[in-house]
């Protein structure tokens, strides 16, 4: 799982098709990358939450770890459509995408995140 977090708390979550299927019964672990400072990376876990994720998806940050809780409705829309999202407050948005059904722009964004993760130590200092 790859997650990109934007300046205005917009969050893009990319899952492989296998991860989408496994999310029904287990937690998925991955890496969250700050788009503006891609050397800043965090561990992230996503889990299907049948009780508490009423608004679609809830994000909780605990020091260097993030936890994402997805509602069954949100998960169902992801499985049906390959992508789903929601908007909170004054514009904060979260998008959840199955990479096997993603459009070119989403695939490109996921590839960039993967590049940042694999090359973290080689990224320029201004990316910190």
C-alpha cells in the first residue's frame, strides 16, 4: 500500500488488487509519503472498521505511525468502482484506489510514491 499526503491534508491511498481483497479480513501495512517533502515517510496501516468509521475513512496519527479505518460502505464502493473518495470539512479529501483498475494519472502518482520510497536516501536535501 502506498499513501501520499498533500499540503492540505489530501490523502491518496493506492492498493494492489490483492490488498483490496485482503482488506476484508486483515490489516494492510504500507508507507505514507508527504508529497511536499518526500523524504518524510511514515508507517501506515489500513483496516476495515465495521463499528467506528462512519464517515467513510478515519485517519489517526500516532507519532511516526498512521492508522486508517475504512467503513464497510466505503470498502464496498472501492470494490465495485475501483476508486472511491470522500471530502471532509472545507475541502480535505481522501481517495482510495485499486491500482489494477486505476487511470494513468493515479498509476503515475503511485509510481512516484514508490520511487520516493525506494530512493529515500538519495533524494536531495530540499526534499526533507
